[in-house]
C-alpha cells in the first residue's frame, strides 16, 4: 500500500503539509472545502510537492517533520535545492 506526504500551496501563498493513503482523493477533499480548516479558508489549493512511502506511519512522521520547517526550508525542498537544507536547518543564536 502506498502513502504520501504532500505540500499544498494555498491561495494566500501559505503552505499546507499533510499525509494520506489516497493522494488524489485527499486533494479533491481539500479543493471541495472538506480537507482542513486552513485549506478551506484559502481555496483554491495547488499540489506542489509530494513524497511516496510504503507505510502511512512513515508518511505521517514526515508530515510532522515538515510542519516544523521554516518557509525557506520548505521552499528549498519543493524546488529540489537539497544542498540548501543543512544550512537552513541551523538555528541562528543572537548573543
């Protein structure tokens, strides 16, 4: 069985990260306003990135990981700029 972690771009420019066993059905739910409060508020949405997994718990774990990422780090992932990810993961400490 396949599972997916996905990123949607909402009409206000925000990103929504989710996971599902049926990507097409879930996108349709989001587009019809039945997916999540955030996506319902900012329709239409566009699927801009997804990853495929063999287990839903792996997809869910990845969803939770990506939800913690900064916008810039998500955009690096979306754009395939994997070399930027380590630098974007570093926290800046101000003394």
